[in-house]
């Protein structure tokens, strides 16, 4: 149940409860007042009837020594008192009054049906007024809850946009209530977060740029070393540092808003094979490329190949062979037999400089690293407008899915013949 529904229900329930309580109070007070007035009236008439009887005059509606008398009246007469009693045991209510005068009992009996009917009419009016009031309160409550709900929804949507990376999202504060304070706090938080992230990006980019030149010199110098195992180790480490610097620079660029895709129409299976070749050694064991249905896609080929190369490299580096790359329409799946993606990555997506190494049943982790490969893949997918999902299938292993169906080229001749070739 949403907040606006809860507020509407609470206001409606409160209005209904107030209407019921007011109706009960009005009913009770009216019934008591009506009975007291009728009792005073019949007592006055009984006194007149007793005086007339003493004078030898008995009016037509006066009962002298009635054979039927309610028990409370008999008890009051026995005590020498004037008794007044409302009797509801008959087909219609009757108000009795009786008093002893000498040896005789003087009694009056009036119908109380008219008073009861007036009370019933009042009850109907109270129910009608209560229903109308409750309905109006319901409408007002729903309108009020809808207004609050829209403001809260706007705050929630803005918070979601900020969480997705749109640090320019803001809400215009309205009013001076608690929701306006929440809006102001959210905007302040977004400003602080944007400033902090921008500072981190600037530092990362500046460091990577400063390292680029000396690392390039290191790679060139390593290439001049005489052949041998130490020289090969230095060259290999230098290449890794150079690749890391380039990855950090790419992450910094993807964190910004200047990256734009340059689409062109290309066969998706061709892009997959090119990406796999760039990410693996010739004759790589434990690799299978399965093309179930190929399509032409209108996308940035360089970025697609970058994404797929990173996914395949991640599968071999952090997962386990065999690695299967499957193409079906505009969807590419990269599946490995490793311990699966860690729960944090599945819940939040890739985070740079954090691998969150998962654990297999034997306790083996999914590998170590700086967490840049999947971060770059997710950033490139964002630039392309594609969807990149990560999952741990029920059969085991890890699966990354690149969905390019929105980029499938639909012009005549776009379809391609299915290919079951293996890479």
C-alpha cells in the first residue's frame, strides 16, 4: 500500500469515526432529552388528573385503578411515590405515569411512538450527513495525499537519477514544510556528492595523465633491454602498468558526459569474433563461439568490441573455462564456469577499484584485480544506450548479457543466415 493510499485511508477512517461518534452522542442526548421532556409533561398531566379526581371529575383518558400496570409503577405506588415508566414490551412503546389518590390509583398512558419515529428520522439524517462528510473527507484526503505523493515521487525519481549517475538532477523546493526541507536536503546532498565525485575524477584523470608519459618512456626503455628473463619480466610489468593507465583514463572519460557513440551498420557476429580475437591468444583453449541468429546492428563497433573483449577477458581471468560466447539476434551472452559474480556486483553493478571477489564451493575466489574491466564495459554500454546485465545462472558459473536489440538494423536485407560455427 502506497503512502498516498495510506494517507487517504487514514483521513477517511478518521472522518468516518468522528461521524459515528458524533452521531452516537447526538442520538443519545436527543433520546435522553426527549424522554425527560415527555416524563415532565406526563407528570404535570397526572397531577392535574389527580386534582380533578379529588374534585370528582375524571377525564376520558385518565385510567382509574387499571388492571394492567407495569411492575415498576406498582412498586413506586407501593412506596407512595409517583411512578413514570417507559414500557417497550408491547407492540408499540408507551409512557406510563401513576399515583395513588386516596384509595384509587390514577394512571395515564401515552404512546411514545411519535418520539421514537422522530429519533429514527434524526438517525437517518445523521447517517446521511456522516456519509456525505466522510465522502468529502475521502476526496479531500485523496487530493491531499496525491499532492504529497507527487512531491515525494519527484524527490524519489530525482534520487534515483542521481544514483544512476545524473548528478545534475535537482528538485525545485516548494513551500516550507517537511517535504520542502527534504527536497532542500536532497539538493544539498546532490551538490556535495557531485563536487566530491568530480574532485575524485579530476584527481584520477590528473594522476593518469601525469603517469602516461613516464610509463610510455618506461615501456620504450624496457624494449631496449638485452634479451633475457629479467628483461621480459620488466617489459611485461611495464605493459601492464601502461594498460592500467589507459584503463584509468578511459574510466575518467566515461565518467564525464562528453563521450558520444559513432554508429555504423555492422554484422554483430563479425564484431563478436573480432572482440574475441583481441581478447584471447591464438588457438585459445576452452573457448566456444556459438551464433544462433546473426543480425546487423547500427552501433559504435569500437565500443561494442571493447565491451565484449572486456567480458571475455574477465571470464578467463576471473572465471573458469570453458567460456561460451553466444549470439542470438541482437543479444550476446558470455558464460563461464567459474564461481559466479559476487552478490554485491549483482546488486549494485560494477564498481571501479573493487572486485568483490566471490567464493566458489571450494573457497576459490573469482580473481583479483582493480575492477576496471567490467566498469569500462558498463560505461561503454551506457554510452551506446545498450543494456548490460550480470547474472549467476542456476546451472552454475557466471553470465554477462549485452543487449543490443534496440540497435538492430531493420532495413531490408538486415537478417543473416544462422551460423553454428565455432571460434
